[in-house]
């Protein structure tokens, strides 16, 4: 089966994000950022209290520990709240550069065997062919009608099911 269509930059970003969430390699880990933001906010909250507070050393240490911990938690929450959006924004900028530098846009040709297709999923704006490592997103605007799209999905499911049947009913040599 072959499908060809044009996608906007936002559609491309959405497809990469959706398929990237299925891949362990594509997903960027939030841990380094969480650690940096937690330490930074913790120190900003805790260090001034240590020098400003006029009290015994033990009380200063308790207040410092509490404020540093609270600051670290706030830093982690702030980072996590902006993590997805900033990742999407960076991906959009990278893809925008690729699209702008390509003279005739980006042509993506991907081939998967039916054995690799785990699921065919219809979303609000696409048909997703999902594999263990990602997959392919076919925008619904690739079809001229909902009947054509429905026939495409039925045929794709039929191909996938036929492969599974032939694979599971093979007799050993």
C-alpha cells in the first residue's frame, strides 16, 4: 500500500510526538532537567535563609533543610510543567529548519512489513500504523472521502490479519 500527502509543520510535529512516545530511544529523559531545576530552586530558597536568619545553628540548619526541600520540589514542578511544551517547541524548530532548507519539502518514505504492524488506530485526524518502535501516521486529508479512508483502513486490517493468519497456521518443516 502506498499513500502520499502533504502535511503542515504542526501535523508533522504532532506525528513525531505521538510516535516518539512509543519509542524508548526517541523519548528524551526529564531527569537531568529535573535535577538541575530542583537544585537551583532549592539553593535559591535555602541559602538566603541560612545567612538572614538570626538563630542558633541547629535551627538555621532545620530551616535551611526545609526551605531547600520546598524550593527543590517547586523547581521540579515548574520544570515538569514546561517540559512537554519546551520539547515540542524545540522539535518544531528543528523540523522547521529541515523543511525550510529542503528545496521541495521533505519526502518521507517508510516501509514496514505487515509483521511489524501491531495496531492500526484511527484518531480524530489520522490513521496511525503503530509498531513497537514507532510507526507511520497517515493524515486523513490524504483521502478524498470518508469512504475512501474506510476502505483503506479495512484493506490494511485485512492485509495485517492475513499475514498473522498465514504466520500462525504454518506447519513446521
